[in-house]
C-alpha cells in the first residue's frame, strides 16, 4: 500500500511545541476518529497533559476465552522543538526561551512562524551582533547561546506589542520536501511516529487482520522536555508491552566515522537495542527481528549512546512493562532539514503492521 505522504506533510508542517501541541492533536483526531478515520479505534480520550490516547480493542475470537488481552502501548510524541516568547522589547524584537534542545549553529538566518491568539505571523530569527561586513574575526567565530537569538517580524514595534505577548510560541518555518528517495522537513522528530502509527493501523484495518492484543496509541505531549506526556499516559494505560516510536540518528554523512553512524539510510527500520534512557527487552528485539526476517522487511539494530524516547517512560511506569523502541534513521535531527529515506519509512510501517498481530 502506498504511503499517504500528504498526511505526513500536513503533520510535519503543523506547528506544535511542548505544551502547545493542540493543532497537531486536532489534525490527528480528524484523521483517525469518527467516520473519516475508517474505524481505526474503538475509543479515545484526551488526558490532562493533552495527550490523545486511542484504543483499538482485540479482535473478537482472536484470543483464548477467559484470557485477558495483552495491552500494547505505542507512544508517538506530537511535539517538536521550538520556543516561547519571553520578552517583547521596545523595538518590536521578540526574545525567546527554548522548549527542547537546540544546536545554535543551526539557527542562524532562520525563518520562523510565531503562533499568536490572533493568528500566525512569519518572521526571521538571528542572533544579536554585527553582520559580517563590520565584525571582527573573533566576533564571527563566536557561537551564540539560544538566549542571544531574537525574532524580527518586520512590523512596527507598536503593532508587534499589540499582537504578540509573552507565552506565544515560535517554530522554525520550512516546507516539507519530497525528493526521489527521501523526505525532508522540520518536525520529522517526531511526526514520523504519529504517521507510522496511523499507517500501520490503517494496514491492519484494511486487510482485516485479526489481533489478540488491545492496541493503544498515545499521541503524547512534551517528550522534548522530558517524556512528560508519555509518563502520565503510561500510568493510565498500564500496558504489558510498550513501544517507543521515534526517529533515530542516521550519521552516515561526511565527517562521521562509520563506527558512530548509529543507523544507515536505506538499510531499513531501526530496532533500538539501547539508548541513554532505556535498554530494550531482549525478547521483543528478537521478536521484531524475526518478524522482519519472515516478511523480508529490511531492518537494522541500533544503539544510541546519547538520547532517549518515550518507551523509557512506559518501561518505568506503574508496575513496569516490557519495552522496545522502533523508528527510522534520520539525518540532521533537530534542524529544519531532517531527512528520512522513504524505503526506511515504509519498512517501519510494514514491520509494525506485521508484528502487532503476532502478540498474544
């Protein structure tokens, strides 16, 4: 089945930073719930953290009578890294506070979208300081901190102060791009996971595939600031098995030794063995790889020395759960040029759709 890349584009281009994911949630609700959703879920609710939790009950007759169905929780976070406006100065410049981790070397000369109650405003972001023509060598080599960046909306200061207030949020503003082999966008981290969860369940539904487990998808909030939405969602659901759906590093680019590449574009779905937040359940890693081999789905194992994902919150919630992480290798993470190989994306969807019905 062909991937719905138009949905992927809309997910990526919709603004939503930690604590302000409501637009992304609304898009997902329109996509997966009600008649338009095609019957993907039996019930849903939005929790106090703003996470959308959707449940697809086990297929009738697919499990032994009297046996409680296994609950599988898929965590797909909806937030992207961004900023909150912390100050509007007398000249109409906006000063920002980061919500998520940034390498400021990637922020110079950025186009941004400022989301306000009265509508979205486009502007540019740069650090304070002298331009190249009048700066010294020392000034040009300095890497500024996030607090040194400001937004210029190209408007009269009075109009800026009228329309923008402290607490409005800002995202980097670049369109989704499809190349012959790849997709490129801001917010692939982690709209990729939202997209994968939807597409995998669409395949299960369209094929009429039976499954003995209750499948719960938590479209979580606030992952980029500490797995917060997944923590509360996991404690509500009380899953037996957890899956952290997230991007993984693909450092198969110039300047990075092969030993540090983590994943390689085109080698398939990334089954995470270990990251700094979680060690995956060995049995689940084995299961996923066995299913991938059976169905000839390209896959690769991955270990990420630094970084984490929502599976860690599920693993340590309540009575605990067996957990694994799954995703697609992504180049240039936390920039507006995040890049995923379309074949890897397809492999993640295929693997998830093939594995979920095997769970008893």
